[in-house]
C-alpha cells in the first residue's frame, strides 16, 4: 500500500505536491475506510476534486508514470523518457523531475526516491525500514553526466554476488531503472523480485474507463463468480440483465497489412515488434435481458453508457480487491447516477483488504455519501502561473455536522469556485455573436457563414 508521495516538475506540477493516504485521527467510519499496515493507519480511497484543467489527471498520471519507469525497459534505449516538465517556467527546463514515495509491502515500509530529466535518470535510491525509523539501503544509483556512466551500489544485506551486481549495473543504462535492469538479467533475488513485482502488478495504473472494455471482457470471460456478482449488483437498480456472454475471435493478421505497417513505421525496434504479432484477438460482450416476452441477447454497444460505466468500474474494483491492486480512475462517476457511484465506492471500501483507490472526480453525488470521510477528499487547483497544488486540509476543517454538498455549493472548498464557469450569456450575447457568426447583415438579418465541406 502507498503511504504518501511527493511529486515535482511533472506536467502542470511545478513545486512539490504531496499526496497522502495517511488517515487523520477521526474515528468516523474507520472500519471500512482505514487499514493499519506496519503501525500506520492508511486510507483505502482518496478523492481528488477540482475544476476542469486544475491538474487532477496529471496527479494520476504521475503515479502511472512512476510505475512504468521503475519496471519497464524503454522501447528506444537511445531516445528520451517520454513526459513533459513544467512548461510555463523556463527555469524548470534545467531542473530535475522528482518523486519521493513511501510505501508498504506487507508490513515492511520502503522509501523510493527518483530524480530524472527526459534525457536520463540522474539518481534513484530504494531504502527499507526496520526497527521503527531506522532504514537500510537496498540500492543507490547515480548518473555521472560528464562520463555518461551509472554507478549502482547495493546494500551488503541484499545478498547479491559481485558478478550479479556488475551485471545489473551494466544493464542500468541512461534511461533504464535499476529494477528494470534487474528484470532482464538472469539473476534471482527474492527481495528485488518482490519490489519489482509490487510496481509491475500492484502499483497505480491509470484506467480510461471508456477504453477498458477489452479488459472487462477478458475478466468476465474467465471468472464465473464475477459474472454472478455483476448480475447481483445490477439488480440494485432494477436492471433486467440476467447473464453475460463473451465471444472471443482470433484472426490472423493479413501479410499485406503487416507489410504496410512495416513501411509506415521507420523505427527498427517497432518493426521487430510488428513482426512478432501473428494474430489479432477481439472480444464482443453480449448481455442477456429478460422480459415478459422472453430473453434477448444485446451486444454492449446497445447498453446505456451509465450501465457500461457501472460494469467497467465494478469489474476493475473486483480485480483490484482480489489482487490487492492500487487503482487510479479519471473522471470517476461520469455517466452514472449518484446511487450507482456511491454503491461502487462503498463496495470497494467494504471488501478491500489492502487495495487502494484514487479517483479524479467532480461528482456532487459522492458528496452526499453519508459515510464519506473528510480526510479522503483532496482539493486540486491551479494558480495564476498554471501550477497545480493539492490541499488535503481544506475539507478536514469543515465541521462534521455540515453537509459536504452544501459546503461545496457555498464555497467552503475554498480553492474551487462553485460558480464556475462564470459567464453571463445574456450580457455577453453580442460579443459571442460576433465571434460565432459573420457581421455582414442584409435586410436586418444576421447571415450565417457558408457551411464547411463537412457540413454540406
């Protein structure tokens, strides 16, 4: 589980931004919301609220980016690490992007620090805590810019031989992390494998719900208990769906299509990847609806967007709970009624043991959840230079007897303006018309511009 993370110089995040899952001393609803790990009480879920463009999604992507840097080998070892530093301050082009993460594997606490630029990883260090606040080094990696070489040092207690240490150091290139380098060497270390697998399989991955249909189909295809649970949960809003069927198709890739892709892509590494693929898998999910006239099979494209959003979320929540994943969702609640949103959140909290959830949302419906803890809400905002900040103290100070929806609507979420977007269409009518239409008038009638070819 994650305790907290500090992020700087990543997309709209300029100065240090802290995101913490450490619970406050408030005991309200603690049974479902809080799990104690290694003596620290951690929240199972964190809700990021903020206006459009405030940087909520960038906070989620920072977590996903860290996950990928730690365990993945870049496709182009001679290229750059693909991300953006803070663009609105030229001075930050010369500063490192940094991450400072505290996390738990079981009851063991770790600290991972990473400093990098798009061109190279400058420094990374992993430390393990024991005997309270005492820590010991797992590894330290430092990049010498003048020589272009990395040095990697391991704690003697890690148990690697000199030859194994050298092999990992050689694979730790300019854009490759220590754990990623370890993964491509034929070396067995229980400790390093455990930490690598934590990032690879459990750490936060951002899911775009609208593009999660294939993952949902695969999960439903192979898990009958998940299908039964889905039907049971759909009954909560009087759905007549009584079964789910997943159809899988495996088709060979035509040689003509492969040749065309090879011609279109100039990178040799991409051509090698294309050459490996021989078939394409596709999935089609059908939902069986029961009516007085019988049972009818409809494909997912004929389901309502709200129903599909609920199914996607529930499936991902179940997978996260079973695997103790950390899950990041953007625009959670979009397309769903408030009852469905709160049912999903309460479901996750009730059955999660060590799974964690972080969502970006603007849902007022979630604020009506009677079991919502104040410390689970973080307010994300931007200042006049465009940098994102995260404040987890604003909502905690709101009195427990004050309804959170009312607090939001009356401006108590201080860095969020409940009146946005703030524009009076009546008073701005003339100026908007001048931008929307032509200003040429004949016979007192406002003329439209001629339609574009697309509209014709």
